[in-house]
C-alpha cells in the first residue's frame, strides 16, 4: 500500500479525529438542521440547528474541548 508520502501527494490531513473533529461534525449537522428549519419554516428546528452549529464551532476551536461543556439545547 502506498501512502501520500510515497506518491509525493500532499497530505491533506483528512483523518480529523478527536474532539475537534467531533466539533466540526456537530457544526455541520447544526448547519444542515438550521437550513432545514429555514426551508420548512420551522423556527424551533432552525434555532436548535443554530445552537448545535455554534456549539460545534466552540468545540472545534477549544484548546481542551473535553473541558468545555457543550450545550446543544437537546432535551435528554
């Protein structure tokens, strides 16, 4: 098997794992939910998507994401 280093290709860092990666996923999920809320005219879904997107952005940018409580507004 050849790697990016063997082929001379640039490694884009596609393996984004850990808390920052989870934050980016949450941010994307929230953005999609927010858009669906706007399209359907459902303010509650739009608001929840906005909260998830903001929480994901904070988690992705945090130095120690596991120390940062994330409030997505989800009801348990």
